[in-house]
C-alpha cells in the first residue's frame, strides 16, 4: 500500500442510523439516558422526537473506516471530540486525510485527520488517528 501525505482515507458510509440499534446499545451499556431511546423525551428536549446515537458508536464508525483501510490490528492512537449529535435516520460518512507519515520502531505510521459527518454537513466526530501502515505502505 503506497500512502503519502495528502491522501484521503477511503470513505466509510452508514446509510441510516436506526433507533432500534440505539435502544439495543443503551441496554448493553446500561445507559439509562432516555435521549437514546425515548422519542417523547427527545421531543421535550428539542430534538424533534429523534433519538440520539451514543458517542462511542459514532466513534466506532470512524474506527470501522480506519480498519477497513489499513487492517484489523493497525490502530495505534485516536483522539476525538464530538461537536454535534447523530440522530436516528441520519446518514453518516466517515472520512480522513493523511497529515504526516513517520517511522517508529521500524514501522511506518500515518497520522490522519479523521471525521464523521452527517448528511446535512454537520460534523459529529473530529480528531486525529495514528495507524500503522501495512508492509510496503
């Protein structure tokens, strides 16, 4: 894999975030916050009755993109923030761009700016990831 500064990470897309998955994740996380599963509550707090996807799941979409690009054991560092929520029904697209390439312990690492955008252009996740490039990258 030949990678250079300025290359884009291949985009990863989820066509529709579903409230059923949010409800399941809330149960698995034992998250009692009704913003993740109660449409009436979401209406009362100004979200037009749309429930909010959990931030760790949104981060997972970015991780999916990185691992699809460089392999299942490639992620070395990841630091993100969550400037906007992802709501049920949203289409989300994870993307990234290589900002630097360096060597560490005989391995080639790519530092990438990464993000998750909603279909309306709102950025839901943004940050920096470091991945190990496959041999030959």
